[in-house]
């Protein structure tokens, strides 16, 4: 059973809940003192972890956040000049 601190629990809550759903139990501690235990409400064995399942299947281009070309932006905004 893994023990993590409160900061790690807040930062990784979604991942921790996914692990707990698959049957793990995780202890949360404050300054090294255990204060809570995450346990599954009910185990779901048929649910695949959704985090990271597409890792390595595609590559995000370097210009992903670049502004759209003017003609495409205009089409999104309904301006068909």
C-alpha cells in the first residue's frame, strides 16, 4: 500500500482515483502522519484506465498553439468573404 503526502494527492487526484478504482488502496499523510486512506467504493474490473492510453499514438505538432490562418479563422467566425 502506497503512502503519499497531501500535495501529491491534490496534484494527482484523478490518477489516484483511477488506481483506487482498480482495487488499490492509498494512504494520504500529513507531515508523515497517516490521516486518510483512499479505498474503492466498489471495484470496477472492466474499466480501462483512460489516462495515457493514447500515449505514443500521435505527435502534437510544434505549432499546435499557433494562431489559425485568417481564412480558417474567418470560417469559424462565420465571415465567408
